[in-house]
């Protein structure tokens, strides 16, 4: 997809702020520090549009990015990061649950998994939820550039074996460093919206 315009629009910290202007939306979910912001920057051909950090848990709201005035990419807070108060975790859960269950313009979900590690129990729970909710989704294995050529195939095979319990689950290797998988991800997004 050719990007003519990409802009940050709003950080949503309360369900009343969730946008409802009719544009299709694709949500990006995954554990803290899985590389969501880096992936978004690569997709949008921007270096720092989505803020990156070495510290997990920096994204604390739903961040909307408008692309070509035609769709939104919605960056979710990472899950699995424990250094948050119970109240904050509960508030996030309410916003996220409300969005995923009620947002009529949500067309699909990109679920990021770190290619270097086995999917966690929380990752598998998210996949089960997406299948139950019948939301179109694609698993994207990030950080493949951090694996050597001899490590990559066994890791992808192992992840594939773990995810085999989920029928028809597709996953896409992705590298923010080399851009591997970018074209295929945009193709999936365009088909989904």
C-alpha cells in the first residue's frame, strides 16, 4: 500500500473517547515490548510516529493512527506487564474489552508475538478469545531479524507446532529492521478492510 499520509490522531484513555467516524479500523495487540510501535513505524514509513521505548509498558492507551484518510491503525497497550496498579489494569481491561466487543468499524486484529520465544499463556488466551469472537486476525511473529539463519527455521517450526491447536491460524514472520513481511501484512490489512 502506498502511504500518502499517516498521522497520530488521539490517545484514548476512556471508552467515551473511542472514535466513531466510520473509517475501518485494524487493531494491533500483543505483549509489552513485542515491537508494536516499531512495526507500526515500518508500516507507515515513519521513523518515530509511534513512540518506541526499551522500557516495556509505555503505551497506556489506545493510540489511533489515520492512514490516507481511509483507515485507522489502533495500537493497544501491551499486555503481560506487571508494573501497573490493579486499578490501572482494570481500567485498561474495560477500555480494551469495550473496544474489541463493541467497535463496529473494527475489521481485523494483528496479534504480535515475539518470534524468539514460545507464545505465552496470555498469547494463547488472546488467540482463543479472537477465535471465539470470530474477529479476523493474523498472528505476526516480530523480531525475526534477531535470530540467526540457523535459529529462524527451528523457532518458526516450534511456534507453528504450538499454534497447531488453532485451526486455520496463519502467521507471518516480520522484521522491523529489514521490512520483511511488510508487503504481506499490508495485503492482509487491505483484504480485511
